[in-house]
C-alpha cells in the first residue's frame, strides 16, 4: 500500500479481555517496529522485526504482550488479559532496510487507540 | 539513565520564526531525528542529523551540537498547518531510538 496501515483505529476493551492489533507495513519494508504512546508522551519502543524474525522484544512490558510477523509482512500485536494501564496509542512503523545499525527514517501508521475500561 | 528534554508547549504567530530546543543524555549517539505529529495522526519524518551543524530543508532547519548534547528545530514563515507536536528522538549506542515527550506548537493568527 501507499503507507503503513493499522487497524482497528479505535478499540475499547473490558479489563481482562484479549485484543489483537494489526499492522500492514509498506510493501517491501524489511524492518517493522511497534511503539506504545501515552497521551502527551513520546513513543516507547516495544518490539522490532527484521522480516519474520523478532530480533528485539526488550520493550514489551509483560508476558501479556506478544507480537508476530509470520510471513515478514503483516504484523499483529496481541495483548492478553488487558488492564487499564494498557490504555494508550499503539503505533506501528516500518523502514526499508534491515540493518538496524544504519539509521533511516521510519514510516508510521496512524496507530490504534486502545481504551481499557 | 537516558533522557531527552524538550519544552512541553510553545506558542508562536503565523508568519514568524520559532526555535524548538532538544537536549539529550544518552548512552552513545548515532544520530538525532525530528518528527512532526499532528493530533491523532502518524508521526512524519522531518530531519536527521549525525554531524554537528545546520541542515536546511525549505522552511525547516535542524541544528546539532554533539559536544553540548543539544539540537534545535527552526521553523520559518510559520503557517497554521504547522500547529502540531514536534518529537525529538536520539539513536543510542544500541541503535535504539529514545524519544522525547514532544513539544506542542500552537500557531496563532
């Protein structure tokens, strides 16, 4: 597609519910990142994929958070047993190269705003 | 710990010039990015600096001083559409992006 696409745009979940957030990166982009952004804050790193390989998941806040990118394109971020502190905007970003050691600009999706009640 | 500091909010007048500062303390440095984020939208790339000095790109310029741990984004001939948050992000020695909280810029007619 022309840009990074995320769905749903908004998600309301009851505490304890499982949610799945989808990211469709720019076609051909090797690197994919997930970020969590609280209101009025900058993005916080969650996890990084190079193609289908999850090379860094150091930012995932707990084992309730799980991400996958099985075919090296679309990625899903799953949050199990959601809690109120999970409420945030979840941003996905992709970049063309696969070498994390070569800084390049990220292309972001508009995010999924998750509200846990 | 790692830290990026930016002013929370700034106000400027249409047609004027504004400078948004960013100071950082990180473990290593592999470049500094500026992104623009309109409310409810995706951040979009503005600039990347890895060497000291000024990079000019149209109405926007970005400056870096590595010795001072300091950068600024300069916006000239401000337009109403420039109202947005401006995020400063530093790539550390592990090639991890460390983000500031962003500066909300309000443009008044």
